């Protein structure tokens, strides 16, 4: 494999330079503001929001706008929109720009049925020309950085990733992220690096982020090497392991190496919990949302299964925090 120090490098765009090429993926229900701040602190150069409805945003839904809360420390942040109406997506961009957005991303990859039935997300992979129309409207409405996230195709007989990426760039997209699966695969099988490479080669004038199945620094290096992509986008591998960003930078010699210990782990988990408490003032909602992170942090630790069951059964904040402390907080040595 190539020298990792050569694979990890900044990405320069028209308006922004990313310090490195490790990026947090958009994940509905996961990449909210607290998690983005944690990923950023851990070394991600760019973070994507959860996907947000362009229509909801234009119609002024309070819940939608709440999902768009940001903080200066997380910048640059890419706001991801979903929808299928070019006019509405253009208008959503206009409003987001007025709200201070500097980066907007279009979701052309979400495989969830609710999206597909509405012709949004990955359904747009079946309509490359429509993607071009949408991106053109977004481009006309928005002066910041514009990107598009795709899959390699709809299914094995509709591998439109290359065409969609090309049309999106021609219409004004400045960066493409590509998940190396088709919509039909959902999350099954493996992300196909050769197909990601085809997308990289089809749009040589813009950076491409390669996405899918990066769980370790070596996965990131292998993905960069196999695809020739400018960077990698990391989703599930960072849930419960935001240290993945820092460890990848360390392995590439970009930041000093240091051994992680239980105390540092707990510091980050505790900080994540505090940020969540600030972001979700309603205790019921907080408990519901905290559980997935707390369970994820325990993955792979001895006793994780018993801990997970106890976490799932607990529906009271103090009980949940006590469980987390008992499990993660290092014992004081007398
Ligand atoms: C819980 C979850 C939520 C996701 N939500 C979104 C989303 O809102 N928008 C999007 O473009 N992709 C979404 N994805 C897809 C991820 O961004 C990413 O493409 C996919 O998980 C593959 O990368 P990974 O193997 O690193 O997780 C989601 C994935 C997961 C697991």
C-alpha cells in the first residue's frame, strides 16, 4: 500500500479548503449537532447534517429548522437536503443561504422507502436529467459550495452513478460523494471500489469522496488507494468510534500519536452526553436518542451485550447516566 502520509491530504474547493480528507457522512438520526461537534473535535475536516426536507424547510416547519441548528465550531458544515422538485430545492437553497449556510448537499442516495415513494433520494438515480435540473436550480439560487451525494446506481442493470455524477458536475456541483452500493443493495454486500473509481474518473475536475464500509484507518487508506478519490466519507464506522478520524490522522503522521486510555474515552463520552443534554432539552427525547450512542460506544467491550440490554430497558435519564458511568468511567485507584 502507498505511504499513508501521502493519502491523507487537504482538499481545496473554490471557497473553502478542508484541512484533511476525512469527512463525516450524513446520517439521519445520528449526525445531529452534538455528534458533528464530536466528530469535528476528533479530526473530521467536514461534517454533513442529517438529511432535511427541502419542502419542510420552504414551508417553514419548525422541526425542520430545528434540525438545522449549527455552531461556529463545526464549520465547515454541509447541510443536506432531499426532495425532487427543482423549484423547491432552489428556494430551499435561497433560504438556507439567508440563514448562513455555506455548503449545501443534495441527497441522491437515500434508499429508504418513504423517500423512494416520493421520488427523492436514491430514486433520482433513475432520473439523471432530473438531477441535472435540480442541481442547476440549486446552483442558480446559492452562491456557496454545492455538492451531491449519490450511490453507484439504482440496481445492477441501472448503474447510473457515473452519468448522474457527470450531469451534476456539469450543472454546477463542486464535489461528489459516492457510496459504492446500488439502491437495491441497501446496506448488503460490500461497497464496490471499482465502481467508485469509475465515478472519480468521470468527474476529474472535482473532488470525489469515496464512501462505504470504512471501519479502520487501513480501510480508509485502502479506499483512497483503490479509488483514487480525493477523500473518504465515513458513516457507521464513526458511530461509537469517533476516534477513527484521529487514529487515521495519527497513522498518516498528520497529528502526534498518542495512546488512548479509558479516562480519555470517558471524557469524550461524557462530553457527548453533555452536548446531547444541551441539544435535547426534553428528557424523554434525550433518553431515546442517547441510547443509540451509549450502546455504540460499548460495542466490542467486554460485557457489552449485558450492558446493551440494561441500557435498552432503562427509560429514566439518571438511571441511564449511572449505567454509562459504571460501565465506562475508569475506577479510581485508591
Ligand atoms: C443510520 C443511517 C442514516 C443515514 N442517513 C443518511 C442521510 O440522511 N443522507 C444520506 O445521504 N445518507 C444517509 N446514510 C448513508 C450514509 O451516509 C452512508 O452513505 C452509508 O452508511 C455508507 O457508509 P458507511 O459504510 O461508512 O456507513 C445513512 C446511513 C445510516 C447507517
